[in-house]
């Protein structure tokens, strides 16, 4: 019989709060993406399915249709599933649907998803594996009167959700103190988190800065305290969350929620802060009885697969148990392999398989190896600002119209009521320059480092230029320029410059990297002190 492996039990009341919060956040996330949904998930937007490489992975349900109407239909299905999850109706099916739809969204538009999107996708899977509908749900109302109901949950799925949260914070803390990201670029550089400068350095990046962060970064002592407190709580939380001592768990969860609230208010991080808070709600000890507030859980009220019927004996194996075990192995494998550059490539080569097995079924071995590598390589590393970005900035898209005038296509798309004149001045709040979460994620990925993948950079730049040419027929030629802020944290100064990245003739043909002089005079580079 499979032993009960959960260290600390989960409260069924906390799981109900987690389910309601998850459904509400998914609904709000979908509502926020409605104006730009077709731009990123249909063939009429930036990326069509015909432009995908032949060896691209399966996209999921979005393979069923690429039209805007089809993607909106899938979005409606996702919203219905999230609403069912919110009220607790057919909860396992609703949560599974949310997981499949979220995973399909990530694969359909791989350049716009964020860590929050991945976390919401994983939380939907855990909501399907755990008994989240035991309270505050329509499913609970359909239970027979007087049916036994446990107050806590143990099992592989319960352990998996706890490990999911612990892996996020532990790997984040290790990346921060090592002073390098998983790519191990500049491993000799000292960690800004150990020096106490990381929070202030992260707030110096205009792509994330909010008005709360603008005031916070002017308080060096407070920023240093937040830096050290973040590292301390991220190292301690994975161990404190697993202890069956309720007041310690409550204090740890409250501290992590407070950390996410502060950083979410100071930086425009999309839905990551909210998704993290949703995950933490499931770990709250909300049952004021001896099961949670003591040191021992009631073994008769739990089962290995996450069942909550006190009268049902633990079952050795089930489909939920197997899926939960797979998720646990994936999370732990991602956390371990992330610290070893090249490990995923070696996994994909299949060298880890026994030679006899490779000789006996080479095609099967190759498929297993590539699938395992794709599963681990596609998972996030949770290196949350392990190295605060030294370069950031804002975008300007000069466009020449058919009448000869020059305007900013970026303003035409995102701010149609604003005069679309070309300006090199920094916007007041570049973090909200795009007026859209999806566009913010896209431009963030466009500004990301792609030194070893020129094809990705070309795809992103060409898709952006082509999109504006199609959506705004009055444009004859468009240019993509990036106003760069290059930070020197050693001297605490910033260098402003403008990069000319791409040009495209909208009358036809592929765009290209610029080879000549820019179409209009650019501002001269200059150094200034970081405010």
C-alpha cells in the first residue's frame, strides 16, 4: 500500500479558497486579454500557424482553427471552465479544461506568456488533482446529507502542490545568491542580492517601474532591507511550509504574500504576483482544530490519492496519484537540471538510456528522450530577477505614410487619441507604454537576449513590422527602434542611446536589418546618474 507522504496536511477550507481565487484570476486574466486576443492567438495576428517551423511542438487545441472566430470560441470555452471552477461545478473537469486551454495558449503564442501564465497553468492541474470542491461549491451541495467530510487532505497530490511552491522559492533563492542565471553567463559576477543592491537595481529598469516603485527606489535603506528580507524568506519558506506547525506556516504564507504585494505594487510584473498569492492560499492553515494547530495530523481523514472521505481507506494507486507523481518528478527535474548548463541537451541526445535499450528500440528511445527534454526545457526555471536587468528601455516605431508624413506607429496602435508624433523623450511610465499585458510581454521578450538565436530575433522583428503594415494600410514603410537604457550599477549611472533594429517596406517583401543611415536624426548617446 502506498504510504501517506504528505508532510503537512492541507486544509479543505484553504483548498476551497484556492479554487475560488484561481477561477476568479483566470477569468480576470481572460477578460484583460480580450482586446488583443486575436492579435496573438489567431492567424490574423502576429504569428500564423503557417509560419511555424515544421519541427515545432504540437500547439494543443489551437490547432483546431486559426481564425479569429475560432480563437474567440476557445477563449469562451476557457472562460466557461474558469467560471465552473469558481463556483465548484464539475470541478475536476473544469480545472482540467483550464489546464489544457492554458497550456495551448502558451504553445500558440510562445513569445507572450509570462511566469504568471505558467504558474496559473500548473495550478489548474493541481486543482484538478486535489479535492478543491469539498467546500463552498455546487459539487459539495450534491453530496448526500450526513456524508463524512474530512477537514484535511494528505497524499501525493497534496505533497505535489506544496513541493510546487517550495521549488519556486528555493530555486529562486539559489539563483539569486549564486549571482547568475541558468545560462551561467558571467558566473564570476558577484550577486547583487548578497550586496543588498538587487531591489534598487531592479527598480531602475523602466520597463517594470510603477509610481510606487519610483518612490521606493529613492529609499536605499528600505531597498537594501527588502533585498535581504527577500533572500531570507525565500530560503526559509520551503522548509517552514512543510512543517506541520500551523502558526509557522501561517506566518510564512503571510510573509510571502506581503512580499508579492510589495513587489507587485512596485513593478509591473503582469499576473505573476497574483498567481503566486493564489498558490499560497492553498497552504493556509484555516482549520482551528487540533489537526492543523497541533503537531500531528489525523491519519484517518486522508488518503494517498487526495481523497477526503474519512470512511474510505487509502488506495495504493490511482490515475490522480500517477499524474501527481509525474508533475512532482517534472518540477524536481527542472529545478535540478536548471543548475547544470547542457544537461537538457544531453537528455535530448538520449545518452542517459542504457545502450541495449537504444539498440533495441532506437526510434522509441529518441522519442522518449526528445519528449523528456521538451518537457523539462519548456518548464520555467523560476529565476525571478536573479540578475536584475542591466538594459531596458522603450520602443519607437517611425512609420512613413503614403502622403509622406512620418508618425509613430506605436502610438497609432496603442494610443489612437494621442498625437502620433515622433518623440525620443522617455515616457513618464514606460512600464505602461503598451496599454496591454500581452503587448507588454511581447515587447519584453523582443527586448530579451537572443544572441544565439538570430532566427528568433528576426521572427519577432518581422512579425511586428508586418503586423503594423497589415493593420494600418496607410503606412508605406516602417522602422523598429529601441531607446536603450544601459545601466552601470558599479557607478550607479545610466547611458541613453537609440538602436535602429529593423526596417520594412509595406508594399511587399521581407524586412531586413538596417544597412544604411537611419531615416531621421537620432538623439546622441548620453550618460546620466540613475535617479
